[in-house]
């Protein structure tokens, strides 16, 4: 149990942050699972929207600090490779930078 006002506040903040992170991680995992299923079923329309939603969810989770940025980048990269291999039309080609 917290003994000071500061530790009480910190405990409340930690609980609040934990709840928010749990929701974000759960939504991210669901989006990723949906994208993987759509890609493996080779349904182009469904796969494209699911892929974009998964990438958005991962990027947002990383920017909010719910998951590490490197983990999000790795998952996006692997999902992109899988999508390109299964359905090349799903992923737009990256622009060549000079």
C-alpha cells in the first residue's frame, strides 16, 4: 500500500497506464491476426484493408509507447514481406528516394 501522497498518485497513474496499454496491445494483436488471416486466405480486398489497419495499429502503439518501436518495425516488416509474397497487389511499392 502507498504511504505518501506521491506514491498514491504514482500507483494510480501506473494502473491507468497499464489499462490503456493493455487495450492498445489487444487491439494491435487483433488487427495483426485479422491481417494474417486475410493474407493467407488470399482475399485481395480484405487483405489490403486489414494490412493497412494492422500497420496503422502497430505504428500507433509504438508511438504511444505501448510496445517498443523496434518490435513494431519488425512486425510491420515481416507482415509486409508476407503480404508481398502472397498478394503483390496488396502492398504499394515504396518510392525510390534520392
